[in-house]
């Protein structure tokens, strides 16, 4: 019996730079994966999840690995609903974060941007209406603070509070005379990354994936681990009816 296919599903972006960055991540995953890694998207781009599933041989099980940083509405609702249109066993793996390997990439981006010992750091997140995704962001800020040996606050670009401009302003108020640096907690370049860099911080880092560079090995390893976690369960439960599990 063939192992489950890996569907690497990103949000999607209209940014060609962001598209190339995510494609490079999927290519890197494919090199280390025992099965073909197929790209797809929740929104904006094609192919979508039902289209990717329909391209698989009939009855082939699949694991959807969300290339999403937090487990919110897209993971728990959109991906499960999209997968349910196909008559096969489909497991939705965990989101990429929270994960200490992402913290290492964030810390590296801060170092590359020139973080100073007395800088105040705000984790700049996309935001979500799903409290689970919001909680994930606060957990990532806590973990990053441990690595940086300083408090890291959180600001959201959309949908959640505190809004990133407010978080930057509060960091300035609490840290007079110190620089405020946004640690950009976004997967790839795109519209939200542009917004993060346009706000009133002294500095904003690159996102986790950067233009025309190899995908960080930490993120590749997370994707492969998420697949492996779900693939064994999926293979053990294969039968001719669709089973959807949001891990």
C-alpha cells in the first residue's frame, strides 16, 4: 500500500516574491520526503486543496501539512472542509507553530537585522479571529523572549488585539530611548510583510522565508515531522471512506 501523499498547503499570496519563497520551501521538503510533496493553497492561488486531491490516484490517502504558523480557522475549518469533498482518507496535520525551531529562525532574522542588547522586541503576527491562533502567537513570543533574554510583546496586523501599531507605541512608552524592533512572524514576503515594514518601528526583520534564498532547514524539518506524525496514523486507518482528523 502506498504511503499517504503529502500536500503542502500554504495560505497563498499574490506576491511573486512570496510565491517563489514558498515554492522553494516545498521543493526543499520534497528532497527529504519519502513521497512526492504536492503544493496547494487555501486562498488567492491555485491549485486549491480539492484540485490537488483530485490529481491523486483514486483511493490514495493524503496528509495535509498546513504551511501556516498558527492553528486557527484555516487549519481547523477550511482545510478539513476542503478535504471532505474527496472520497479518501485525509488527515490534517498540525500547524508549523508553536515550535522552538521557528524561534531559532526568528532569532537568526533578528541577528541579521542588527538587534542590539537593549532593543525592545515586538512579535509582529498576521492575526486571526480564532483564539487558538492568537494563543499560539503569544506562546511564540514567550519562547522567543526566553531565547533573547528579554520580554517580547505581541502585535497583530489584522483581526486581533493589540494591533501592531499600538503594540509598537506601547513598547516605546515602556522603553524610553530604546529602539523598537518588530520580529516579523510571517512565513513569506507579501502584503502583510509590507505592512509590518511600513509601521513606526525602528526596524523590522525579514519574514521566516526570504527572497531567493534556501528555505531554513528548521522549517523543512518541521514540515517533514508534521507529515511523519500524521502519516503513520493515516496509513494505519486506511479504508475506502473519507476520514478527516485535525491534529
